[in-house]
C-alpha cells in the first residue's frame, strides 16, 4: 500500500503499522458504505452500472504506474501451478507451456478484483483487499476478474439475491465490465483469450472444492495447443 500511494488510486489510506499482543497489524482509513456485491443483492437492476464502474476502476488501476517493488506476477503463477497438488500433471504441463509464451508486463495487478472488493463511499468507489497485488500483464488481471465474475465461488455471507443470480446475470455483468474496460484501455480479444488456460489452472491450484469441477470442465473444453 505504501508503494501504491504515489499512484493516487481510489483505495483506503494506510495510516500506521502496529503490534498488538505480539501480532503485526495495520491501521487503515475506515471506508463507510456497502460493497458492490451487497448493492447487487439489494438492487439487482443496477448490474449494468456496477459493470461499468468495475471496468472503469480496473482500467484506472492498470493505467497507473508503480516503478518498482511489487512482486512479479508470472513467477508467482508458475510457482503456484507447479507446486500445487490440486492440478493434474497433464494440465500443469499445458498451462506452464502457455505461461512461458505470455508477456511479463508491468501493470498493477490487484489479482482479486471483483464487486465484493469495491466499496461505494460518499466520495466515490474505493478498491480494498490488496494482499495479492503484483506487477504483471494487465490482461492476466482482467482474465482473473472475468473468471470470478462468470463463475467464481461467492464469499460467505453473500446476499441471497446474489447467490441466486442466474448465469445470465453473471454474463451481463461480465460483458458490461469488459465492454467498459476495453473502451478505456483497448485490447484484442485474442490477447485476453491467451491467458485463459493459465488463469483457469492458477485458480484450480488454490484447491477450492466448490470450484473444482467447474474449472476442470472449462479447462477440458480448451484446445490442447
């Protein structure tokens, strides 16, 4: 968060670091307001607006510059995939070969960017939950968000209407997010698609039981080359 501060991103301010009963902690600005996931649960008809806001914020994040200090994303993905017991060997081989061909990049990659991590405050939306931030190719981060929007497991306590949101609703949210992001920072669809197997395999490496069959199904549908 100190590294990101000069970029003036919409995020809580880091105020201090502390030790409490020999445990390290951080003191941050308190953000008042609901997250976008809660808003979707209360007002599902705002899905287009939420998608637009999500795309605008993610593009703003990727347009910002932090010159050094963030962990590089590609080596982290390689280590996670190669070292995971949850990824079958044949899938590892294909994903790691894909990753070798993909660019490093130097964008700020949040790596957990989704509506639950956007707080709607009186001064505008703010991005929270930064422990996974890396430096890497921005489309890897976009591909991760797209995967979460379309089929990622929802956090505990997600509103009932969000939990029952149909695949159509998730698809609308994802399309609106991508449309707005591309309007801000254009890219070719094939460039995003190049990250698909790697992102699916990276997510599989976490060992989330509620996502495993879904991820394996999507990976099996991909061409081998």
